[in-house]
C-alpha cells in the first residue's frame, strides 16, 4: 500500500510539472503582457505604496503638496519663481504668495511691461545688461564768435538762444579754442556779461566772454570757439537732490521691509503690505541711502528719527522713506543705448531676475554725451538692458502674449485700475479691491483725522480688535492702535467683509 501511494504521488507530481511547463511555454507572453498592463495602469498607486513603505511621508512634505489643482504659489519679488505648493523663494528667501493659475497680476507702479525669456532667446537677441551708477555728467554748448581786442583785453561776444541761458551765469569759466593758432592749446575764458534781448517774439542773450592771458598771436577779427560747460549736479532739479550721506548714527537701521508691487509702503519691521496684503520683503540699504521721515501731504515737514509728527495734519506720525544720496558732483546716469523713446514716454528695461525683464517708465534730463541723467524711475545698482532694449520693446508690441498675464502691460497702474473699475479714474479709492471699496464708501471718513477717505491717496486698510478700518494714510495707524476704543467708536458700524472673494481668503496674507 505505501508503495502504491508513493507511485501515485510521483505520477501526480510529474503531471503537474508537465502542465506547468506547458503553461509556461504557451502562456508566458500573455502573462507578461497582463502584468505590464497592470503595472502601467496602477503605477501611481504602486509608487505611492512603495514610497510609504521605503521612506514614509514627512509632515513637512504634506505642506508642500498642491492645495488644489487651480492654485499655485509665486514670489512677488522674483515673479519667475513659481511653485505648486507653499514655501520660500530660492532667490530672495521671501515667502511665496498663493494665486490662481493663470491669474493676471497687477504690475508695480511705473512698470509698463514684463516678460520672461529663455536663455536661448536672450543669447539670440544679444541682450546685455549694465549696472546703474553715478557719474560726473556735464552739459555743454559750443558756439563760434569773433575775437575783438580792446583796452580791457580780448573779448569774444556771441548770441545764444534763451533756452541755453538758464544754466549760464556771469563769472562762469569758458574754454576757448582757435584754429588760427596752430599748436596752441585751449585758452581760459570767463563770462563777463549776459544781456538779454528780445526781437520779434524770440528771446536771446548776448554773452561777452573775456579771454584770460591771451597770446600775442590772437588778434582781433579771429574766429574762436567757445565751449560752455556746467556739471549736471548744479542744474535743476539735480541741485536739490541730496548729496553725500551723513554718517550712520548709533542704532540707525540700514535694513527696511517693502512691498515689491508698492515700494513706497516701506516699514522698519516685517509685516504685510497695507494695499495688497502681500508679505513685505527684507532689503538692505545701499551705502549711499538713509531712512528719513516725512509727511507726504506736507513734504517740508521732515525728521531724521522716528516718533515725530506733523502738526499741520493734526499730529499724524511721519512716514519713513528712503533718501538716495549721490556723490558730490555726480548724478545717477543711464546709458543712451538703454533708453527706448516711444514719443510720449521713455522706457528702460531692467532685469529683475535672470531672464525676467521689466519695462520701467523713467524721467530723464537732457542727454549728456552717451548718457542721460536720471530724474526718477530708476535706482542705483539696478541691471538695465544696454544692448537689445529695442528688440525687447518690439517683442512686447509684436507679441503681447508675453505680458498678457499682467494687468497694466503697456500702460500704467492708474489707467488699468480705471479700466477694470467702475470708479472715476482719479479716485484713489478705485485702487482698492471691490469688497474694500464698498467698505471704504460706507465708512466715508478717517476716524483719526476726520478727513475724507481718499483725500490723501489710497486709504490704508488695517484690522484692529477684529474690525476692518480704513485710514486716510498710514500715519494714523499708530494712534489707532494706541487708543483703539477711542477711534473705533467714531466708526458708525463694524466694517465687516461682504460676501465674495477677498485677498485674505485666497492666501495673499
């Protein structure tokens, strides 16, 4: 009996082996295809299970995952930095701000276009940048005159157009040259008199130049060239700009916090922009910059330290601002090749981050050789496009899609706000979001000063004791927070946010 059972077991085993070999030969290809199909179809689940088994899921990783498929995070300072989840910018270490995918972002004040180009396109267009700095620029005017000898020496008289006269003064040095004096270098001259004249409605000035120590070879009747020069730093409005910063006082800060979209809303401590709620970024001041305090409504009221107030405004605290100092005799200068003159405005393209270019509307003085003196719009240390600026400007005109994701491309912020709002173009309240505009209209006046909201620019939005209150300017915030009960009682009704989208609901704070 045992032998019979063992024989049967061997037979069954032999049959099973034969069947397995037959299945292996006949079905191996379909089995492999089915396994591959299962792996491909369930790949996401298989990968997730594998990750969970091998390394687990860290808590901080969960925070980095996308909140939803229709939102993303970007850096206001470096708009090219975009992420699916919250985090910090790898360029400036600023916290990323949440927005909807494809949402149009308001351009900062003064920026008329923004584009991002690949390194290949930058190299193809030959785009090169240069860092802005200060230069000792000079204005000059050349004229020819006839020399005349008299008992007072040699005098050359020339008629100049009236528009050249404002920067020409009596006693000013003049460089004198003459082609009739071979081998003779430039001679020194000085303006003796300036006589204004008017004929047929055209104004001019007759300028008499005395040539100092003239050579004997210089005779009356010779043609001489006169070169009038003056440092741009001595002309308006540059002469009124601050020069040579004072030494830093003990405890004086050289770091500020500002909003990329609203650089005028600076602060000395971290926080959020009072206009759009974005977190302020930290910035270190240039060695030629200092923080000073002033009243925007009364610019003559200034202070060198915090804590001062403007009595003309009812004791409101002065606002901090950055004062840019220039070396003595120098002005901020931008190369002529960087300026794109469209006829109604001048635009300079600034590289804010690698491949990201902002077209900034600038105010410039008269051209001085290969440079323009900068009145406003640019800051020292910025990287401006000096080669390829016209190509960038043409690209924004021929391909508007490059800047289509930004409100205000091709215009300014005020015009864009008016185009996207039912408010009047000159109404400062129009710059607020629709819910905030409704609240500001309902509140009407500032609880601190009693002034109408909008009378001092875009109202400041603050939250005190759980209530949203609007102020005429940021100088009122300190008083409101010191005595909230006193001023909140003047607000007729609690300012509650009406239903609808709101910046805080979208993670802008």
